[in-house]
């Protein structure tokens, strides 16, 4: 079952100097596998983790995550 | 593969290896379920389980130092929590199932081995559940 939450993490990573999943993972205190799962829509992060990711990209939360319903 | 997934694989393989050896010997009557021979074999298998589990986990930590030293992140915590919930229900059901041979009057040594088998099966289920969730993302 696909998550109702979509995200723009992949695009944002490439727009921020082709940041790798490992680099993003290190910045938000998670494993690369967890970032990969979030990016693929297989795991919905907690609100705190979502804000951390948005903070890394210096973007509002709704620009990173969208509710697809 | 992350350190936590490696740790789940290690638990699965070491459980299968060590307790498979013990229950295999009991099931094929290579060793009697009664007496000190089976107790010695069980103690050897438990000792081997502890040594292998610790040794291989340390080796896995050495090969993935970043993952190995950092605490579990939220997804890993959820995976551990869910897998233990599954394992708990498996253990409860198997414990209730033991009630049948208990009332059938089977010898105590058989019941003890069945109880031990329950714990091992629950441990295997926890490890498999973790591996499945790590593999599919969650």
C-alpha cells in the first residue's frame, strides 16, 4: 500500500549540491536506509523528522511533503 | 545493508544453527531427551549461541562503524517494536498450545523442551519480522 504522503526530497537533494542520501541522513541523525525509505514513500517520518528534513533544505514543510490523500 | 539488519540476520542464523543442532539431535534420537547428555548439549548450544551472537554482532559493528555506534533512529525503533509485538503474540499462542501436551500427561522433560522451542520460535519470528520490514522499507 502506497503512503498518502508524497515528498520532493529527491529533487531537493539534487538542487542542494547533489546531496547524497547519506549526507542528508547524517544531518538529520538517521540512517541512509531510513532516508531511502522516506524518499521512496515506504515510511512516513515523524513530524519532528519531517521538520528536520525541511530545515536542511531551508524550505517550508509543505514544499517538502505533500498530502496526496 | 544497515548494522541493525545485519544484527537481525545474525540472530536468525545463529538461532537456527545453535538450537537447530540441539532440537535436531533430540528429534532424531541421536541424544536422549532425558539425562545429562541433553543438558550438556543444551548448555553447549546456549554457550555457542552467546559467543557467536556477540562475536558476529561486534564484527558487523566493525564493518558498519557509523551505523553501529549511533543509536536506533525512529524507523529502526518502530521496526524493533513491531517485530517484538509479533513475537509476543507468537509466544503467547505457542505457550497456550503447550497446554495440550501438558494435559495429555507427557513427561516433564518433553514439556520443558517444548517450552524452550516456543521461545526459540518466537525469537526466530522476531528476527524474520525485522528482516522483512528492513527489506521492504518498513
